[in-house]
């Protein structure tokens, strides 16, 4: 289970909050070292993989920071996959695989990892067990305000490293049913980066296959393949045929422009959602269905949406299926919950009848007496569909006497304004890329900003009770309680999931495989 909580845009990689963890989701397989096997794009002839080429990978927005511990943005996680390794990787079916660790074991409160020998950091220094432990301790210490506390590492969890044996031991007072793979998903920062966090904001100090050679925030990040990388997942090394020698991560926020660059060969890999996908049918692609439309309500005292009656009425006024079609440009698929069904152990429809049904008369009755002012925030990274959906919200609610203001925000502003608690928002469209139900916990319960990530100030006793029961059980055994907990959020109208959409990445002149719905850098193969 690899935790992956990334926010916005296509709930997976289009966007903003990132949870990198998982229940069953995993990375894609890669070619074996030195392989010269051919790859073929849909609709095109097969081509031979070629080494030494350069690749351009499109990002929907600027990462803001490349420090993996201090950001929850999906776009940052996409970039960091090139720069940092985790203890455990994941196969196509979600099966844990060796990455920095050769073996691992544990319970809901303890975990142990044995490190590979010969792993080095980008400066050539050896990776030690104590360095790995320091990463876990940094995240687990709530005073450091890591964006990955409660996602990769439970609050208060501690670790020790034995450099002689290469064994890292983790202890957590808080049960985590997926502790071994959650902690195993931690991207490991090397010693220099741990001592100087500012240095990794626009650079990197990790064990990953690439290093940063140039950074122009808002424009591009240039990466170079390490010549000494020999420990990649699935046996990938820097000598594996087809790996790009250099990678340019190019910020292209406009979806139409991104599609044009792919078609023109000005870019090799990029995620496209919405109507522009129809122009890319001849390119190689990987897709999966994930939650995209999620309405979050701000329940902070003083907010109009702190009232259950208002939240319910606002929801009853909406034809959610219509809103979903508008958001996805007609490419909507039904939603059954907040976790990607293809990647989670806990299958099932948690939405069902838990959300208020469409009832315009009931909504008018409640809102006519209150006439609240509602500020709607929506992410630009989702594309034109987000603007259209926000406009529909405004039109629908305004007809009921509600004063509605619209606020477009970038992924970086989601972090600085929504997650930090500084913006005076009432409703936001903000999909989380979840692959396991426990990844949702810190976002809907516990500490609020700036101490925590419960940005909606949710206090749902039924949810907390079900989570407590589920957390005491390992893996799928807790699924009935996890599903009940999610349903409790919908009954209380804390969050309203309303549509799924296909998350699609396209490639020209290259192939790749997915890792949790994002491009696995070690799987990229350039074509001749």
C-alpha cells in the first residue's frame, strides 16, 4: 500500500494534494536491465528503444518546492519520483517490491527494513540506516509540520538505524493498518538535504535516478541521469536501454497547449484531461479512472457552511450528474467514493444513498431564510471544466438568493491558502488522489491548519469511531469499517464526491508505465 495523497487536478496527477501511499495500487513494471525490447504506441508501428536521448515531460503547474517532506502537491510528487527513492516500490498489481530495502516486515505498530548494500546519494556518499531513520523521525515529529505526517509516517512515530546491519526499525504508538508500506513509501532525503532543507527546495539530495542541473521556477527543471544508479526497482540501472539521459520537466498549465506540444513532438509525455484528449487518440497512452469531482465544505466556526442545514441545502440544489458532465467536458463516469477503486483493497460503493438527493424545493426553503454568502474556490490545474463547473455552482445557488463569489487558484495557492487555512473559502472543488482509505484520515479529522491538514475543520464523531475500529485491523480486514467511516462523511455532507474521470497520460517518441496513476520515471523508454 503506497500512500499517495496528492491534491487536485485529476485527483491523481493533475493536481494538488498528494498522498503517496497505497493499499493495492502500485508502480508499473519496467523493462529488464539492458533490454532492447521494442515498444509500440497505440495506433503506430513499433519502434526500437534508444539510449542517450532527451525527454520533455509536461507538468500542469510549478511544484513550488521539490522538498518531498514539505509539500502535499501532486505535481511536486511527480517531479520528486525522478529524484528520490523510497524503501519499497510497487508492482503492476500493487505488490510491494524491493527498492532501497531488500526485505521488510511489521505489524500495525512496528516495522523493520533491511537496506540494500551499495546505495549512494547524489553526492556519492553512502546511504546509511541512520539517514533513513532521520527521515522518518523528521516526518513523525509534528513540530516539523511535514506535509507527509499521517500519510507516510504516523504522528509521533520514531525510528532507529543500525549502520552495521543496515536495519531500520520503526515504532508507532498509533496503529496504522498499512504501516509497513506507508513508511516504506517515504522518499529518502540524504544527509545534506536533511541539514539544509532550503537546498532541496529547488534542487535535490536523494538516491533517485536523476539529479537537478537547472531550475527555473514557473518554467522548467532540467534533470540529468546519474551514471552510478544501479539499485532501481525491477533491476533498473542507469545502463538500462531507453532511459533518457536528460529530462526537462516543463511547466505547461494550458491543456490545449500541452496537447499541441505532444502532437508536434515538442514534448514526449504529458497528462491531458477534458476535450483535448480526442485529438490524441493515436498516441501511446496509459489511463485509469479516478475521483475528480469532490466538493469540500469549510466547517470552521463562523463559516456559513459550518451549518449542516446549509451544506445539505446547497447539495440538494445541485443536479450532481449534470455538474459532473460539465466538469469533465462530457467524459464523466459514476463515482462510488473517494478512493481509486482500481488501487485499493477496500472495494465498494460508499456513496450510495448517503448523500442528500436532489430536492430544489427543500433547498429553497432552507436557503431563502438564511441567504448565505458563499466563496467558491476552484483549481485552474483541472482545466476549463473547473471554471465551467464553478460557474454552474454560482448560477444555481444565486437563483436561490445565495451570494456566490468565484476564486480561481493555482496548485501552489491551494497549499498556501486552502491547506494553510488563510483563505476565507466556503466551498472548494478539490479532489484528493487516494489509493487507500486511511490516507483520508488527516484531511478530515484531527488537527486543523496550521497545525494539521484538516483544512475543512471537520469534526465527525461517527467517522472517527469507525476509523478507530478499522485502524486496529491489518489490511483488508478493516475494510467494512473504513467504508462505513467514509459513508459517515457523506451523511454529514462534509464532502460531496460527484464524478470520476479518466486520468490519461500520453506519450510521443516514448513509452512509460504507471506508478499510482503517475509516470514511473524508471519505466520511461525513449524510441528511435
